């Protein structure tokens, strides 16, 4: 076959495949594919075809294949890739779940170990929450006949894409992905029953997905656990509340519960152990994990929890006056009504893109009544619901502590507050507003019931401690970073750890301080300020190819990554990040649990890992004194 014509023949076959997908039953479609493959195999193999075939491998994705096809029209290239991909994975692994059969792929990790694993992407776990199902709890799926492909990730939930500020997603988005090192073998009876880690992504309850663009499974699945990542509804579609039975709120959290039930019922078919499920998440995902520990709806669905940079009592994790926020969204869309039923009717009929864009405008609004929520732009977040059969959270998180008695790991990053730079990039006036309206960064429980004089005194104390007599401006960003780190992350997690309760399971606390090339969010957003930013630790747990390819095997970044991956997966396997017997361990230290609420032990994760006590002590002592003195008012 001539080099200039090989793709035309493949295109003809691809067109037959594409047409057959709509017009032929599965058996006939299989014949079309088989005939196409036979025809291609009889052709003369040219250098061009050899280069293309070697590119489209089980461990290399579509983008690499298209590099070989730059001279081919884009439509033809997509069809060629679809044909070759279907030919290669047509015999991929098939798993029988409780609802039907799924076909996945066998892949190789992109790490130096090149460990084989199995990938099942885009698995639907609930009905599409469209139309009448919008703003309702997720509806269960019906069984299906035949084999469904689980080869590509499903659509992400509607949100404003963080990097480009563009709308992205589809309401048909309740999908999860499963990555497993080993599958059961029905012929031999082999069943690996591996520990399972279920990842809940962050993103302010408003953006993101569980897809591998950020959360590549290579490190974790290579360490011998089954990894599950998932999408859940975001923004108003996931967290709008009218504070009534019709729209109680927390739809996104209820999506997560539905996904956990899917894991309980099906993960054994993928080599996982339904009795060893660890929830883990970051930021809003961490707050979600902690809320699952407090919710009766999640009881028994997991057996360990990891909350990275967020807990249920974080000041940004619970909505105040959510009904008012729902009506504000309506006004932003031009819906001026006092009727809950009328508002809901309009919101159900509004295209999801308009809802997302209106929510983004609402988040960007500011003014003299601005508070912590508006400062960090979190318009729709979890709520306390009225009691009901579908309720997720009916008690304030502080009143529900300490929560499920399961092994718990939590921690924060040393310079979490750097994430505020993203808000500054989008809203440059924020610094001057904070300089004028500093009270908005004071936790509301310190001002509750206080008169104007007392509120001003508390505000002045906080400002004086962090800024002395200096203004809130670009010259004093480190002070602002420390303030936001303490208020938004450190103080809430310490309050959670210190809360007495009947939990007997161990709790492990960490401080992530390593500032390296795998710092995920800072590198994504182009931030160069020194320190471990909010979200940076994720680059050491997940494979993000845009960062990983720059590093050699002896880099300190990969050394930190290997330690963290082993500790996180050890925790999932045993409930202990540094178990007493692990002959293959690269971890040569003991992570001791928190056992004294007056002196908090923690693991400081830097280039060197050390056990320490009482993180950021002077700042913590200031807040302890402030709460002891003023919170009672």
C-alpha cells in the first residue's frame, strides 16, 4: 500500500465501522470489524503504517497517535484512530458486574516499573440527572444485556474549566473509573481481593472531575491497590438547596454515596475487597470524605478515610442561608420571583451552561457584606438538610463529631494560602478590599453575638498578629498566605483532632512541606511563589504526565512520591501508613498516630521525613488564645 494512500483504505474501514455502529447488530458489527482487520492485514505494510501501528499501543493514548497523522485531515485521523483502537481492544478483558458486562483494557503504567494493570473507564453508576431528575438524588441504573465498552472516560459534570475559564461538561456525567492490578479468574477461582481506594476530587465543589487528566492511576495501582475515581454533580446542579423536601441539597454528596454503593456491590468483580475500602480526597474532596464519616447515609460503605487539606468544619465547607443563595442565582438569571415553586421551575428549564455561568458571576460578586465564602468564591457547598429518607446531613458537622470509628489520616500543606493567588489573578481588587474590610477574614464564630466594639477589637488583634502595622498588599503576601493557611485549613483540622470522642481507631496527622517540581496546582497555575501550595501534594500521589516526564529516577521529587504512595497505600491495606512488617518498604521510619489532644504529633513530609509535635506552634497558640477568649461571646 502506498504511503500516500494507506490512510484512505483505513478511513473506508473506519466509515464502515462508524456506520455499522448505528445500523448493525453487535454480531454483524463484529464481522465488519473482523473483515476490516483481515483486509488491512493482507495489504503491503509500509513504513508509514508501521509507524502508526507502533504508536497506537495499549499504553499510549489518542494524542500521541494523532502526532503521526498531522498531514491527514482531522476527521479522517479520528476515524482511523477509532478503527485501530477498536481492533486492538475488541478482545480486552470483560468483567461481569451485577448490572451487566463491561469491557476494559490491559495497560502498562507509565512509571519506570511499567507494571501491567486493567483499566475500566466511563462506568455509569446512576441515571443521567437531567430534566425531572435535576436537583434530585441520583436514580439507580437498570441492568443491560450484552457487553458495554468501558474504554473511554465519560463526560465530566458541568463546570467552568479552571485553566481556561470556559464551560465544560454534560449533565449525563455520573461515571466512575476503575483501575486494578489484577482481575479474578473464574476458571481457577483466583480472587485477589485487593484493598480499594476511592478518590473524591476537589475543586471548591464547583469544578473538576475524577478523570486521569490530573489523576493518573499509575503510581497507586502500581503499588497494589484498586483505584476508583468518580464524577459527582458540581456547583448549583450539585449543591443548590431550597431548604425543603423538594430540593434539600447535597446532591453531589448523594452522588458519592451512590458511587460507594456501586463499589460495595461490584468492586470484587474487579479484584477489589469490598471490606477494605478507603475513601480519600483533597480540598472539597477531603471535606466530602469527612462528611461521609459524619453521615448515616454512608455508614458501612468504607473502612478508612484520608482527608487532605479539608475537613467538614472548614469555614468554606458548609453553606449559610442556602435558600437566599438559590434566589440570588435566580436573579442573576433574570428570574425575579419570591415563589420557591416558580424559581425551581425556571431553574429546571435553564440550560446547564447558563446555570454554570451565572454561578461563576455570583462567585465573583463582592461588596461590604462579603465574608469568607465570597473571599474564596464558594457559592454552592454542602448544607444541613431537613430530616427525610434521602437526607445526607441533618446535623451541623461540629455537633456530629467525631464520626465513624475508622482509621483516619488527615493533614495540610505548609503554605495552603498560596492558592489565593488564583483568586487574585481573577479578581485583582481583592487585596485592596481585604485591606479595607479585614473583618471578612475573621472566622464568624469569633464575632457571633459581639457588639461593634468587641468585633473591631477581635479584628484588630488578628490584623496586628499577622500584619503588624503593614497594609494588606503585594509586599506582604507571606503574611496573607499564613493567615489563610491557618483560618481555612490548619485551625479546623486541629479542632477536629482535639475534639474528644469515642473513636478507638488511630488518627494520623501530616504537614506536607516539600516544594518540588511535582507540586501540582502551583505548576498548573504558573505560580512561582515558594512553598507547598494547596493541592501540591497530589502531584506526588497521581501521575500527571505534564510534570512527570521532566524527572529522572534519582530526583528528590520521585523519592518523596514513592514514600507517599507507599504510606497512602499501606494505610489502605492495613489501616497503618507504616505497618510493623513490610519487607519491601522504602519507608525507614515510624509514623506515630495522634494520641494526645494537648500535644499533637504529626509527620512533617519534606525532602527528609520527620516526626514532630505541634505544627506552626506560635500561630496555633495565638488562635487557641483567641478562641478561648472570644468564641464564648
